[in-house]
C-alpha cells in the first residue's frame, strides 16, 4: 500500500482508476508483483513486448551498449553504429521502396513527423484518416481522432483532417488534389482488430496515386509479427509511401521510426533544413535493444509458430456468449454483447493472476495479445480458464 500511495501522490495519472499493479520484475510471458506472485501477461504492454520480457539477447545488447556510450548529441549529428545496424536489418526485410529510416522516440512523434513530411513534400494541407483510429496523444495525433467528445477538450485542433470509414469505397472520393496524406492502420487496433479489405486497400492506393497524395501505414501496434507477418501490410499486397513503426521496435525501450524512400525523407532535411528535430530519437541504447529484438525474432523463427497459437485461441474460445472473434496472428478481439461482461472477465482474470484488457473504441471486446513466443501449453490453459469465466458470467 505504501508504494501505491506514493505512486498516486508523486506520479501524474492518466485516469482516475489506474491498475496500480506493483511490479517487481518480469521474465518471458510473466510479470511478478512485489510479493513475487506471477501474473500471465496477455497484453504485451499493448504491442511492445512481442518477444516477452527480459529476453536474454536484448538484455545483453543493452548491457554491452551501456558500457560504450549513451546520448552524445542531438539526432543526426553523430554516426552511431547501433542506428546503422538496426536500419540495415529493417531494410533487409522491407520492400526496396522503403529503404531509409528516420528514428524518433514515440509513435505519436512519428505521426507528427509524417504529417510534416507530407505537407512539406506535397505543398498541401488535407489529411484523410479512418474513423475509430488511435494514432497517439500529441496535438497533431489527437487531431486525427474521430470521437469529438474526447477531442472537444483540446480545441482548436490542426485543420484539414477528413474522416472516412474502413472498407468504404464511397469514402475514397474524399481523397483529392487537396490531400497531402492518407494515414491508416492496415489493421485497426483500438477499433477492435478491424482488418482492411485487400481490394479496398488497392483502390485506396490507386486513389492516392491518381491524386498525388502520400499513403502512410501506421503499424505502430501491428508491426513486428503481431498479426502473423512481420508487418500487416505484407499480407495485403499494397506498399505504402510511409511506414510508421514504434512500440515493439525498441524491444522494450522507447524507439519509433518513419520508414520511406530517401527522396521523401529528404523533405525533413531540406524543405526546410531541420524540418524535424529530435533529441532522443534513435538513442543508441534503444537502437541496440531494437536490433537485438529483431535479430532474435528472425533467428528464433517466431513467425512460424504464430498460426498455431492463433488457431488455438479461436478453437478454444467457442462459447455461445461470444458474438464474434476477430483475430489476426496473435492479436485477438473477442466480441461480447456488452462491455459489462468484458469488464467482469478482466476483473476475474486479474484476481486469477492473468492480465487482460479491452479496446479503446470497442469496450465490448476482450483484448488477447500475448507475447509471440508464449509457450503453447500456457496459452492453452489461459484460454480454457477464460472460457470458464465466460460460463460463470452467463
């Protein structure tokens, strides 16, 4: 209670009822509280801990780099090998048009940078985004949020934002010669794992090409294996002009990136010079952790085991109270009739030492997004227990 009271007194809060989980350490798929009780993590830090907690290769890379150097100068002024190594690794797994990396610290910063780049490169203002998308909490990212009951507290927002609905072909007509940027998630995360239709995405790509608008994919939460492929767009046969990364990129440390062509990224350096400045973007410790994280994913062939785990979730969670299961890789939204049922399951899970959650724009859906390398038998047991809690609720 002492630590919790200090936490509430000393640390600024984001809600009136924080979880207040008092963590002492983490390892693999488990978080441990101050009493040493293990909790199964089925959230993965909202897409950060894709390789679990305290992966040995990531910890070792952090230890090695911490003994060499940490921050030396603002981003872009010094040659730092951890940045080069991670960028080269990313380039090796991406399409050839996405070959240069601009590092930042958070996903929200990447959103802001993408907006600045698009406006600078195209000379236009308008941005087209999807309803029920969450792109971050900075002022520019907040302006891309469609629920006006929330954003009304922060008016005026940045101008020129237009909203369309996912997979709505008629909505594509909002893309025009005034559009600088179309920014979407190929799989909407906080809307409750809503996948974009491939035909719709191709029509979207065609519209952007016709009108000279840049197309950006926000894979901050869906990247690095979460949806079954390294990046969600790789399963949809559409390549964006800008790829936005964050969360899992740093292997547990704060790191984000804007990935594009050298021609487009030059807009941040030349039109004008210092068009975007960051102090800690590409921090060498974070890049070392990110490089170790991606190497571990590739060497351990984690992607090969995702479909087995995904099928396991779908096969076990077959309760008639479940309205729908939307699952891509190890990103699942279990839809119920109402959010009260979800709240009761999350509460029961916490009492039984399993961490679950819902979705920002879909509170009636249960979020299941464990580390990609969670042992199959542990995931199976957790799903069976969730089924029991659903039965108890019924």
